[in-house]
C-alpha cells in the first residue's frame, strides 16, 4: 500500500502551479484564515494573479454571515485572488460567480468520488449525501473592488471527533463517505481545473446556471424559509435563475432572491 502523504510538499506546489491557471502560490502550514490574508494581498498594486493562498490548517476560518468555518487536519482550505478583467465575466454579479464556483467544486468532487450523491445548497454549500462537505465565501477588498477573493473549504480526510456538536451532526468528509483516502493536492488541482473552465464559460456567456444548478439543487421542490434581514420569506423553492437568484414561490408570488440566508428547510413540497 502506498504511503499516505501527511503534508503538502514542495513538489505538490510545483505541480499545482504547472497544472493550473494560478500564477502565484503562497503556502502556509497554518493560518487564521486564508480569506483574511488574501484580502490583504489583494490590495497590493503589484500582484501576479491569480494568486492562490493555501493553508494546511486554519484556526479562524470564516463562512457567510460571520459564521465560523471549522476545520481540522486533513481538510483543504484555500483562497484565490483573481482580477476581474481577466477571469470574471464583464458585468457578472457575485451571485452568479458564487454559483459557478459551487458548480466547479461539485464537478471536481464528483470526479474524485464518482458514485457519490453530491448536491448543491444555495448559494454556496456543497453537500455529500445529506451532509455538508464544502463551503464557499466570495469577498471583495473595499479598496480594490476590481479583484475577487474566492475562499473554498473542503472536508477531505478530516475527522469530526473534536468538532462542535452541531457540526458533527451536519457535516461529512470525502473520506468518511467513500472509505478511501484522498490526496489533498490532487483534489485541489481538480477543483482549479474545473474553476477555470466554469469562469471562462461564464465570461463567454456559455454557462446556463439555472439549468445546471437545478439538476443538483438540494432545495428544489422543498419549502424553504429565507431570512432577509429581519424579514422571513417562506415558500416553495423552484431552483435558481441565470442571475444566481433563488426562486421562491410565496403564496401566489414568484420571488427572485439575490441574497438571504436559509433558516430552515422542510421536507414537504413536491416530489
């Protein structure tokens, strides 16, 4: 049996750079947050992008709405900094980019574990079966809105034995579901390949977000409760539109929600 690499090596870094669209890689054994560091780097005038900020372990990772992204040894945490005039479609909104990123992660994980049921939860979560396996956080530096920071966390080989109770009840890992060890650097390279294909397709207006998302949407045909500030929108989810908005049928009204937080999902709906 081949030995399982415990750490990302210099050779792995060289392969990632040679085999992807990234121009610069900043690798750390441990960081508080790859997104926080990437936001700092994104403000630099001279920056060779796309920049990949990669950490083997995060101590203060972040998700949407100030949620913490819990990680443990064996997980994959990284952030990309891209210039909007190179890899982002002209006029594209962040909801579209978030969905395109999630679709890329979906496709990469499906390639790594082809027999698994991998699904998507609007706007930025990837599920393996009924549990969350990956999350995405898109941000823009206040002083450099022409740059996009794309943070991605994937549970690959990590255990949840020391995770908070809520995470143990709702999260999973690739290894936990497949029963097989997955090489983190290989998973990362697969994700990066999928990302550039999706971004290029989106830029060329060749990506049908609504159609592709609908096939994998974990919320479609279920009753959802979406928080918009202090307001709660409840209704039947019909997937997303091509602008990345969640389509919810509330009473007799069909709403397109560009933002919001899913508070609760009911099993009732249309099979």
